[in-house]
C-alpha cells in the first residue's frame, strides 16, 4: 500500500506541475513550450482583428475606387475614339462627332463629361488635316465609393485623327 500511495503522490505532483506550466506563457528562448488557454487565444485574435480589419477595409475600398476610375478613364478614351471615328467622314460635322461620343458616355453612365472637337468646323477642314476630339469628366461625380478618395481629379482622353478624303 505504501508503494501505491507513493505513486499516487508522484502522479498528483506531476499533475500540479502540468497545470502550472499550462497557465503561464513560457519563454521560448529557454526551450520551453508555449501553451495558451483558449480564452487567451481568442483575446489575441480579437486584438489582431481590431488592428488589421480597418487597414484591410481601407485597402479594399481604395482598390474598388481605383478600378472605378480606370473604368471611367477607359470610357472616356472609347468615347473620344468613337467621336473621332464619326468625325473623319468627309461630310461629318462636330455635332455628329459629339453626339457619337455622348452616346458612349450615356451607355456607361459617365456623369459631368464635356466633349470638344478642335477645330470645331469639321466640314471646312481639308482632307489630310488633323483634328482632335477631347473628352473630360470629373472624378468626384463618377466615384462609387462613399469616402471619395480621389476627389478634385479631372480625367481626360483625346483622339487625334486625320480627316478623310472624298471617295472617288
């Protein structure tokens, strides 16, 4: 019976040592294992989330906004090209070129855009001369984000083309 009690005491002593080591965070430099209670791990995860979540949300919103501005810039370039494409015809007017560009902008829901044709009198431009269709739009009226990260930016695209000759 004494042997059993001795073994029993050794086991109790070993259990108390294990409980104490599991409650404390050990120093890894000395080769001890680090054991955290589940409540400690949840607390650390909550702190990490509180630090990282705002940064990740801001980064996500900025990327969405940047993608939106790239879409607007590409839409302006396509509208300028379409306006120039209609304006190269020998009998085309600046009004027709502006209408073609505006149609593209309306389809893509670009707001506040301004379209200009330089020089404005396309029928009088001699064949072989260059003209420009310029399309501009403010970024703040075409932003999709609530925070308006890229305000006060004027987006611009232009197409420079040569006036065609009359078919013979």
